């Protein structure tokens, strides 16, 4: 589910399947099979400024994953941090705080092993049976270098999934959307509760429920409100 606030979006998703490079930066097994790499990103701003960061992030991921064949999520984030920060330093001084929050997962279809690393962005896993687990990721974003004095690190999480488990990646847009009778934010806790209720349904049905829930939530806002949609919205769900 991708719902831009404006014509162009500062949220984006990125996907590929690629054979990992067989060197010591990756796992030492040198496996021949491909891995699926999936990214959900929330860039600074929306509209044209957000779209600029989207293009920068997407192009950099093409280089890192498709050309260099890096598939380990923490290494992807480290390489992306170098590329994005280096590019922004060459641009206007007021762009130095631009950046993106991002969740990166790498999935092995044969072993059902999920690797995850996040830049201020989590992954949610709901197992076949309803057990919920959140992996929060790092406190650092990609870019925004002038806000941080210490070097950034991105923790790698390895998660063994089972058949019919579901994992979710998302931006802040859904949970931060104002609406309801009291005109408050949807909130992270309400999004979690909704996904826990619908995770066992087919994925296209979940998408419809999310869209209908968002529409109903926003229907309580005044029609002349300038905050009909406050941010770009992105939610990705994958069943194993």
C-alpha cells in the first residue's frame, strides 16, 4: 500500500532478487541461490524534496545491491549511508539534514531465514499463531549527518521464519495520520492491533482493509481541513 500525500512521494519501496557476492563481507558459505532484498523507506519531506531523496536512495540501492551484490541488510545500510551523505555534502548546505528512515530485509526462500537491519525503522513479524515480535533497528537515519556526532552503526537481526508467518515494513505515515472522532493520530499501537486482527487474511484483503480503515479514519476530519493527509503512507506486508 503506497499512498503519496502529493503527486510525487517521499516514501518508496525497492525490491530485487540477487545472488550474493561470495566474499568475506557476506556470509562465508558462498551460497549460489538468490536472496530477495526488500526495502521500505521514508525520506525527509514530501512532494518534490521527498522525491529527490527517493531518487537518490533508489539509484544508490541499484548500485549497492544489483551491481555490487551486497545483500546483508546492515552492510547495505552502511554503504547507503556513505553514498547518501557523500552526495548531500556536495549539495546545498540546507540539505545537510536531509535523509531517510529505512527498513531493509533479505530473505532466503529456501531456508525462510530473514535478515533485517533498520535505520530508525522497524520490522514487525506475526507468526502463524498470532505471536507478535518487533525488531526496532538502529536509532540512526540514513543521511542527516550534521545531527549526529558519533559514527553510525546498524545492527543485523537474523530471524528464522516459518511457513505462513507474515512480516510488515512501513513508514510513519499511517500511524501519524490524524482522524477519528477526536481528530487524533492513528498511533502505532492501533496499527499493531489492526494487523494482529487481519494478518491471517489473504494479502490483497489486508490491503483493502488497511485502505478502508484509513479512509474511515480520515472521514471525520473537516472537509476544509488542510491536513486531510499529513504525510506519505507506505505499508508492505509479506507472507512467507
